[in-house]
């Protein structure tokens, strides 16, 4: 089973992905974690990635797809994946689906966490206070939310047209949200 979890920055993708991984025994692939690891490595690629991220921008599609596919190929023994933070553009979604088809597999469902704008900003500001993540400041948060609306929200429409889409209310108690996600996942199994 291959899932995608999406939603605006601060919607709870990482937290809910952890719950999904434990219940369904999937491999969690967070593109944010992949990008931060590559940046921390000090490689030339990492420096290029940091130049995009520090401004609140997305990295180029081909760069992101290459990083992700390298990681997927390094996990051959898995029950499936939950992708967190990918695809971020329709072009990435189209390219990813073509690659998946060529490899004889598919995406089963895109889980779209819906959270109100003010709640997203509050969550990200709190995360910035506790995690020390440099991209969780008001200016970068505002830019990231704008980029999400412009570039990433259309990905939901792409998967909706494929019949592989579930909108999930991302407000409220973490376990209640997870329960809503499980209902959607269990319907496809």
C-alpha cells in the first residue's frame, strides 16, 4: 500500500504519518527530512537545496524526484510507503505516477489534511519556538503557506480526478484525526 499525506505546512502530516506507519507497517518518507539531511551533509546538492528552502521556495521538481526515488530504491523490503511532503506540484505528481506505473506499482490514496489558516500559523510558530527550526518564523511561514496554495493545493485535484483522494478534517484531537484517516485507508484495503 502506497499513501501520500498532504496538507499545508503545520497541518500535522509528520505526526499523523508516525501513527499510520505504526498501524499499517509502512515506511515513512518525509521529503522535509530528506532535504534537511542533504542540507546538513554540506554537499553541493545540500547547499543548492538550502538556497531554495531558506527563501521558503520549493526545490526544482527533477531534483526532488531524484532524491525521493533514490530513497525508495534503498528500501526494497517494505509493505509500502507513506510519502509526506511529496508531490508538491502537479508536475511532480504526474512524473511520480509515471515512474510508479513503470515499476509495476501505484499510489493507493492521497490523504489531504484540512486545517484552518490561523491554526496553521499558530502551530508553526509554536513548533519554531520548541524545535528551533529556522523556517518556522512568521515571514517564512507566510511565504510557505502562499507557495502551498499556489503550487501544492492543485495536487489534490490531480488525485481527486484519479479517484485516489480523501479530504480529512485536521482540526481537533490527534487521535480523532487519526481515526478519520484510518476510516479512509480502511475503505481502500
